[in-house]
């Protein structure tokens, strides 16, 4: 009769100590700063990750400083300079209206990358919120949210995006919102799976013991510990998001003329691909470099955040 009492006493002391740690603040549960330093060190030693990061950094810098970097006005027409092949004056040539392709590609980086960030932010925020709620409460709430998620996962994302665009009209903003909404179910699944693991940890149980409300537990103790997988999915998904947005613009559902978006630039030259190959080629190269850079960086980030794969 003494040993069980001792066991209960030790267990109560453990829960009490865990409860004190849980109520001390979110920094107790979040990844320590040293962990992120190890991640940064691992990324710095990853050659493909460095390559992707450099390419993506140059593209972002080009987008930010587009008015300074671009040699010409991307919307200015010059009918005497129509369909000029690549030269020193126009390194990427000109289109059928005499607009400089290099300038349009530089300004297109601002539009394509910006719309991609908006779409990923919508999908990551919405999917994480639903995934945390579903994984934390489980039961009927989990069943309802997962049934809705499975329903949308059964539909092609580009089809859902097209329905949204047809309902609200073609524009680059509507495309970014549509693609972001269509991608929410993927993030919901990832977030839910991570929460199911985190919610069983001692510090979460201790927070419940001391009477912390559910919203506080989810924000302060659960959410910081599922950032890593969401970050990896968001990074890898950024490239495919840009590709989908460019595809919809190519079909005429996204950026409208004369907006210099990469997909629209490729679409402008599709009817002249045999005689003016440079119009579509350089727009496609910009999309390819961005997707390649994001994939390289995402793979390196995944390896860096996985302790089993992290390079020492």
C-alpha cells in the first residue's frame, strides 16, 4: 500500500513541475534558439540549398529594385522596334508591340513572386488554423473538418481555382486568392498530423492541468512546435504555386494585358514561337529558375530541420 502512494506522489510532483514550466511562457515549448542556429549552420553547408538561396535572393532583389534595374519601361511600346531579336540594346529582344522583354521579365518578377507569396500565406494560414483545431479537439470536430478536407482534396486544385476565377473575374489578385484557397486542404492535413503528436506531450497535458484555456494552449504550446513541417511544405509549395499562377495567366485567367507577368509573357509569344522564339523562351526561363531555386532551397531546409538528416 505504500508503493502505489509513492508512485502517485512522484507522478503528481512531475505533473506539477511540468505545469510550472508550461505556464512560464511559450519560449519553454518553442524550438530553442540554438536549434535554429544548427539549422542555419546546416543550410550554410548544403551546396544545393546555397545555390537555390542565392538564385532566389537575386530574383527577390530584382523584384524589389525593378524600377532601378530594368533598362526600359515595361509598358512602353515602340512600333519601329517590333520583334527585334536579342541584341546588346535589347538582351532579351522585343515583343510584337516593341516592348523590351528583359524589362517586362524584371517587373514580372515583382508580380509573380508577390502573387505567390499571397497565395502561400493564405493557404498556410488557413490550413494551419484548421489543422490545429482539428487535431487538438479531435472527435466530431475532427471528423467534420477532415471530411470537408477530403472532399476538396478529391477535386483538382486548378479546377477549384478556375471556378473561383470564373465567379469573380480574371485578375492576378483573384488568381492568387483562388490558388491559396485551393491549397488549404494540403496544409490542413500536415498541420493536423503534427498536432496529433504534439498534443500528447507532457507540457500540453500540464497546461491543461493548471486550467489554461484551449486557445492559449494551441497558440502558446502547440503552434510553435509544428512550425518546422509547415515551413518546409510552404517553401516547397511556393514553386508549384508560382507555376500554377503562371499557367492560369497563360490561359488568360490571371494577369490581363498589358500586365508584365511571366505567364502572360509566355502567352504573348505562343503564336509567334516559330519566328520570335525569344518572347516565350525568356518568360519560361524565369519561371523555371524560380521553381528550381525554391525546390533546391526547400529540399535543403527539409534536411536541415530533420535531426536524422541534418549535417553536422
